[in-house]
C-alpha cells in the first residue's frame, strides 16, 4: 500500500482586515507563522477618492521576533501603491453575483489591464460589505467593463457603488514559516489625498497530510 503526502492549507486568513485608512495613518498587524511551514500573503490597497497622493501608500512586510514587540527596521518586502489620480465611475445597472461585466455610467480613461476596486464611494469608513478588487480584461464599450474573474458580490443600481481604477494588488508574497512578520500599510508621509482601502490576506501552509 502506497502513501502520499499533500499540503494542508488555510485560505483567506485575515491579517489586516479590510479597513479604511485615513490620510497620515498607519495600520500594522502580525502574521504568526512560527508553527507553520509558510504562507502566501495577499496585499491590496486602493484610493477611496480620485485625488493623486503626494507619495503613495508604502506596503511593508518585515520579520519580527515577537508579535507586536521587537522589530528590525530591515524589510522583507516593500511595495508602493501608485500615487497618480484615478478615474471614478458608478454602477448604474444591476450587476449580479458572479458576473463578468460591470455596467457603469462611463468607461472613459479606463483601459485593459487596469486594476480597479468597487466600493460604496464614501470618503469615511462607509459600507465595506461589497468591496472587491478586479482587473479589466477589456473595455467593451462606453458603458461596460469586461473583468477577468466573476464578481464576488452583487452590486445594484440603487446602491450606486463607485468603481475606481489605479488600485494596487501586489503579486502573492511567499513568507517562509518558523517566523513572525509585521505587515504595515504606511500612509504617514502624504500631504494630500483621500482615505484609502487596505487589506492583507494569507493562505497558510499549515502541515503535511499523509494519506
């Protein structure tokens, strides 16, 4: 009888829960992989307005020897959410859960390959229950965006959710196990700009299963 070994994963573990980060704010959380083999870390950020940021949002991951305590300022990873102004449009025809086309007021200044975010458009905390990142596969016409993955939520015309481009979704970052990591969204060095959305999720490699 043969045996096989396969990894066991935990999906969508929240490291930094989806939140609104105000201008000059910093969000910091710990990813504890001390008893795991490792994790893929998913880092996302997006403006909640259209104004260009002075410097952008720094996204930093660094190793630490204890959760929330002693850290070394050397960085494991350092990314930047781009600072340019973004375009905004509004969903004006119901978009069903699992749809691949967004029905919007206008697609001017959008392009294939744009990373965008759907939110309620509030400058403050707002309603975060329908926030999702997406990538544009094609600008179909003046009022439709084809996206390359199905929507995670329904978005109705009555809700009038805002759709903005120039969002950031960094490539998955592999963090080796046996360590703890600090995950930081740093919006502290900007002089201008609206609030931003931030989130960090992990897919953790927990153990090997023998079957």
